[in-house]
């Protein structure tokens, strides 16, 4: 029986393929939970009055690390179930601020996709992931290199 919700096998990610994730709004609760869990209790994130005077647009800034984590969550849910084997490396560029209340999605383009030299059931896939807000602004761009399962490996994973 077909299993729905499986990730995209590396063979189905040719160079040039593009897609986007669903969107998610970043809430005050997201910010508070993240900064308290990570210890990122910088005044820009914890003091609304300070942020109103010093942050861009006077808004409640969100750490880039939280925005990135939300983007990865959107992609894991949609593309990496049973196919994401390892996160190997990435470049990371914050291009603009993100605020509580912003809604973000991820636009993905495959830059590299090939079988590993040791096992063709596994591939190396590099993408450019642009995190875009509701105003169409790219706030973060990152290029992860992942070890990904092929169709045969993904489909033999059991239930």
C-alpha cells in the first residue's frame, strides 16, 4: 500500500528543480520559547520598550536561528521524511530582519544532486533555500548540503 508523506528521493531532485513550502506565522510564543530554551535572552528579544526604540521598524525582532529552525521544520515535514539521512554543511546569510507576526515560507532550488561514490542508493543534494516573508522579502538565504536516501532506500524503510 502506498505511504503518503514520504520525503523526496535524491533521484527526484534534479538540478534546477524548484518548489516552495507552506507558510507559517512566527508568534510571540515561538519567540519566548526559543529564547528561553536557547539562552538567547538578548534585550532586543526580551525588552519590548528597548526593541521599540532600537530595532528596525520598532518591531519585536526574532533571532535568525529561530527563523532558520522554523524553515527547516517546514521542509522536514514536506520533503525529508525517510530521505533526510544527514545534514553535512551549509552557508548562511541573513539578509533582513524578521519580526513576531511575520509569516514565512521557504523557496528551494536544487543546485547539485548526485549519487554518492560508495552507494547509489544515497545521494548528495545541495539546495539554495530562501526564507521569504509575507512582503516577498528574502530574510535568510542558506545552502545546505544533505545526504539523502534514494527511492529504494526510502521505500524499504518499514512502517
